């Protein structure tokens, strides 16, 4: 016999009756603390709350939770070291090492293989020795928290942007459909565009999620690109591998003018040229102007 | 908005779990570790930073700027170093510590306006560090220039002495030729309106679009400021630059400096005592003296423009009249234009060729009065009516009516022209010469560089006509029209507004 009582949000479970017995077991809740039941490994967001309804009530303490991997998402989501116990329980999502993320941009565009996810089932053994199981519930990160998980696991120094900062935006050159939205940067950028008009700016890179920043474009670990507070602006003419001196001079002039304009608009910039005495210092080069504001 | 420090990266481990540990990490041989420690320290409220943080960060910036730090891993993360230096500069700036001036001058000013402003705020304390940056880091020179400009900004309160200020101007001038974009930014930052003639020359001589845009933006800001600045203040600004250019002058340059300083001092005094005419004459003489110095190699082309063009511009701010002059005898001398008012008692005259209404009543030239190079300075926006005195070459022509046309040229290109039709009552008697005016209509403004551009005025005549081109009465031909000028009683002239 099978009955279901799904509620719209999906957080209230159904009921699976394994055998005819006096004991019943219903999965009431299995969810993270974030909207939609999502979660990250960041402290404060990493507790998965579990709740089951069991009769007779004296079996509550005997409820054992089975936390399984979910092959349809990230299959090695970190499971608790021991099964949670009790009708009201929880477990902590352990922070993984950053090596799990796709190093190739194309692979990183697929969301599901990156989402942490658990198959959660409540079980209880009744007085007759029969094992009862609830239905199985999937607890899965949503897209925003999957993106935020990158900040957590890569240990980005400036912290994890709040969920409310994410949204769709034109300046998203990362791996997700959503990016950090930063009105402070946008305001300064509009001022820069106005100062640069009637010419237009070509933005090569604006927002980068941490994995994209670190492994796909070799960005700085603490880069403000990860908060959409930085942008790389193309300079012109685009130089060939071996530019002529006039071509180089023209590009340098473009760079200098754009740098001065950006600084006037309140942006900080990377230096253009390495110090000849310290050639191993990297610099932005004449191909683009890196601008940023401390907008977090 | 909720922000929380992210867990520490594995390579930092437990050693960086408190501010003191982060300070120790600033000496790490890994730029990645240093960069991470800097960001984490920057996120800690100032009051919670350990005392050691400030000197450690200031020292780190200076060591980064002077190559005393290891760079084993910069090439692996090509963006790390640049963004790290931005973070380090930003973090050091939090302390407002004068001890950070060397690191900021050598490196920080290349990344942010805040760094430039802070270094500028230190005034003379930062000049040695900026000089070091100028000497040792060519890539830093544009930023050094702009920082020097910010040091001179009107709103800056940094206690610069007058001699320090002149020293700063001299430093800026040293980079003027090599870094036109930085010069334009510097001029804007410091409201250096005296640089307008120099910037204008750059726009006419450098075809690079970025240079043009940068300098054009500066001119759009500075030209109106210059035009709105009282003459006394313009004179003061010109004097600042003269003194700057004359710092440590030797031999012929020193003599020229002494002479020009005296001349400019006189002009400023005349301005102060409300003697615009004499002040104008003194300034024009100043300009001529700079011309001579340039020809003798005392002044560079840029210095020539800076000094002469500004003196002449200021001269035209004090008075707009340009007079007709003749060099040589009284009859048909060599024709010239000058701002100096005629002083002679006997008028000179210039005769036209014979005129006839037949064959289309063509215009014939009476003569062309030409200035020395550089007479006009600035944007010529209006010409006041030309006033001349007319007579006849031969008394047989009494009763002949004349049209009079005046054409203004810049370097031989027509700028504006006006004419007066059917002038009557012209006589042979020089004492009864008739004063006639010819107005110029509005025209497209044009720029004179104050050192090389030549202004000329061509006067033409024909048998008098009506507005429809028909003869307006009187004789249909004449031996010639005579134009009187260059005397106290015959101050033929026109006005030019620059």
C-alpha cells in the first residue's frame, strides 16, 4: 500500500509503508537553511535539518537517517561520518577541498555535476524487528548556492557574497546563469562610460565565479572580479604578436588615456608595465586596462 | 548584506587564524601568501589591527617597490601581482602614514587616485620620493606627473612654499614633451591654465586620437578657466612658470630670465595700478623678447610658446586694438600691424591702383597690413570694425564714390571680411581725410598660437555701388584711393577679441 502527501515546496515528505505493522514512519523535513532548502558548507548555512514522524512515539529515538550519494548531482558530496539519529536530527555539510571543481571551462558550464546533493531516507526498526523506511528525499543545492560554494571551498579571502546579491547581468563571463550584482561598481562604470563617450568601452571580462577565475583564466585568488568589482577593458589597436613601434605607441596612448579616465572616475588600476629592474613582476600589459573598485 | 570571512585556504593553515599571524605572513616568500594576508588584514577594523601591522605593511610596499621581495610564483598567476599591489596600496593608505611615501611614490601612485592624492597632500615631504620614482622607474613617470599636478591643485592644502611650487612646475615641465596625455591630466588636476598654448600646440601637431582626446578634454576645461581668470591672476600664473623655468638658469638663459622677470614684474604692476595700455605694451615687448631668445637658442620651442603666447594672450585681455603701421617713408611704406598705438604726427598713406567701373567694377587692393608672427594669441572670436582715413590720390577724382572692403587672414587663409558701400565726400586734402569704418560680420572662431601664426588685414576698394551692384553715382573711374594711417590723428585700427 502506498500513499503520498507532497506539499508544494517539497519539504514535507510522503509515506511509504513497507509492511503491515503498527509502526508508521513519515519523512517530514530534510532541508538546508537557505531558501528552497538549499545550503552551502559555510558555517551558518551548513546544517541539514531532518525531521520524521514516527508512531509509536517511543520509537523516535530509534530513527536512523540514511544519507546517500546522489549520482545525478555531485556524486561525492561529503556525507556525515555517522548516520544521524532521532526523529529530529541534523547533519553538517563538510567543506570539501577545492580540487573537485572542473578545471575546464566547458565542463564547468554544467550545473548538476557540481551541485552538492543527498538522498535522505529515515529508517526505524519496530518492536517486531521489521525495518520501516520513509520515502527518499533529495536535498540539493540550488544554482546560487552552488556558485557560492565555490567561494567557500576555494577560501576566497573577501568572503562569500550573500544570496541576495546574485542575479542575471550582462557582465557575467562566468560559468553560471547568475552573477554577483554590484550597484556600486555599476554606478562608477556608468560614469566611466560617460567620460569615455562618444567612444565605447569593450569589456573583456567582468564577473568571474571563483572556479572560472582561478582555473579557467588564471586570475588572482583574491580578485575583485569575483565580486563584480573589477573589469578588464580592451585597448586598441589590438596588437599583433610583433607590433610596429607606431602600433605600440598608439596602444600605449590608448591605455594611458583610459587609465587616467578610469582613475578620475574613481577606479583603481593595475600598473601597465613591469619594472625593468624586476622583470619577473607581472603587470597588466598594454592589451587591457584592469580596473576595480573596493565595492564590497 | 551578509558577508563572512571565508575559511582559510589550505596553504595558510592554522598559522593565519589571527591578525598577528597574518602580519607574520607578510614576509612569506610566496606572493600568493602575501597577497592573501594583505586582503585579510584589510578586512580587519583598524582598531583591531596589531601595532605591528602598520610598519609591516608600509615596509612591504616599499620592498615590493624596490625589488627586495621574492617573486617565485608571480608568473604562474599572471594577474596576482597587479591586483595584489592594488590591495597593498589600498591597505597601506588606510594608515595615512607619511612613512609610506616612498612605497606609494614608487609604486602605489600607478594604481590609484587615492595614492596620488595622499602623496600630493604631503607636499615637499614627498618630492624626494617622487624624484626617485621619476629617475628609477620610467613606467611610473606619467603617474609622477599627475601626482605633482595634484600637489598643485587649488584645493590642496600641503603647505608648499613658493620655491617648492616652482620646483614642482619645473618637474612637470620636464615631462611635458614625452608624456602628452599625462601632461593633459596634470594640467586638469592642477588647473594649470597657463599650459593652454602648449596643449593647443600638441593638438595641432600630434595626430594620435588618444592624445587628441586627452588634450582636447583638458583644453575644454582650461580655456574657459583661463578666459574667466582676472588678468592679474593670469600674470601671476605666468610669473610662476617663468620663475620655474629660470630655476638654476645659467649664462644667456640667466640674463634672459633677469630681463623677462623685470619686464613681467612691470607689467604686473601696471595691471595692478589699472594701466592696461602700458601693461599691454610691456607684455607685447615681453613676447618679442622671448621670440628673440628662442631664435638665439635660449628657450626651447615649448618654453617659447608657454611664455610668449601667454604674454600676448594677456595683452589682448587688456586691450583689443591692433593698429595699422608703416615702416619707411610716409608714402606707400612697408605695411605692418602692431598693438602699439601710433605716436607720429604725420600720417603715412597707401595708394590704390587706378579704378574703373567698367569690366565688372573689380576690387583692387589698397594694401595688406601684416603682423609679425605671433601677434594673435588664443581663440580669435570677434573682430571689431576697422577704422581708416580715406582721401584721393588725385584731385581730379573729387566726386567719385568708393566701396571699401577689409579682409582678415590667418596665415594667408581668409578668416572674415566686411565691406562698406558707396563712401562719398572723399577729397584730396590730407587734412580733410574722411574717417570710414568697415564692420566684420560674425565668423567661425579660429585659434592663433601666439608664436608663429600671422594675422594680416587686406584693404580693397572699387568704384562705389549700391546694394544691387549698380553704380551709386559720381565718376566711373579714379586715379586711385589713398588710405591714411599711423599717426596720432590717423590711428587706423581694428579690434581683435582673443
